């Protein structure tokens, strides 16, 4: 049998995989894989440790610069294992702007509405050598548990979620059709080649 049909089928399959991965990553990766990738990316800042504790059950739309976040948080002093906020506090924050703890700019990268994170921020990105008397002594790491209550962004160019879902399904269907066509072409070529060989023998 000629190597042509095998090469053709392999090429078509690779093209289909590229279509799926570029247009619809969710067809290939499960939610668990996406969460594992997020945890691995905690190393994006060598100063701030980030752990994703909870993510919304539906799709996660990462925040962008300029988005307005409503947050609720609890703060602990890492070295003393004690809480320095009396009760969960709520605050408003705009991505990219300075905040009372500089490390939050790194800690909230890629977060989405409904997400809960645990972050540990070093003194250099927290209250430093001055601390924040009387609650926070100098040169301590701060641990925060942050809940993202609401995200408001102004991105009119983005499609609504339902249209994104439709496009995702369409991309999966296109990929499957391309694979099917490749298999059919391989079968047709193999059959034609075998038939031609029998005729030559006769």
C-alpha cells in the first residue's frame, strides 16, 4: 500500500487538532486541566504566592486592566498565625491601580468573578519595615483569603457568553468533520489503489 494515504490522513488529523486547539481549547482540555495550569502559573511572580481555592462552575473570564472588582477578604499575619482583620472586609479595586497592599496587583492577575484565592505577600510588597500599627508589626508576611464578588468591565467588542459557547461547539464540529473527511479519503484511496492493482495483475 502506498504511503500517500497514510500521510494524507496524518496531515488531516494534525490540521484538525490545530483547529481545535486554536479555536476551542475547551474541546481538548477538561476543567481539571485548566485548574492545574492555573496552579502551575503561581510562579509568575517570585514574590507573591497564589493558590486558587475555588473557581466558578461555569466558564472563567479573567479580569483585564481597568476592570472594576468588588472584593471581600480576611487577613492573617503569617509568622504569628493570627488574624489582623476583625471581620471579612469588603473593598472596591480597579485592576492596574495602586492599592493599600502593593502585592495585590500580582495576586489578582487572571482572577475571575466568583473565584476564591489564598495569597501570601512578603513584607516588601505589603507594609514593609513600618508595618501598620497596631494591627500589623514590621517585616511580616501577610496571608489573605480573597473572594471576588463582582467584576465589572467595559469590553463591548467581546461576544456574549452564549455566542462564545455556540462558536466553541461549532469549532468542535468542524474539527470532527475534517477528521471524518480524512478517514473517508484514506479509505477511498486505499480501495481505489487495491482495485487498480488487481486489474493490472489480470
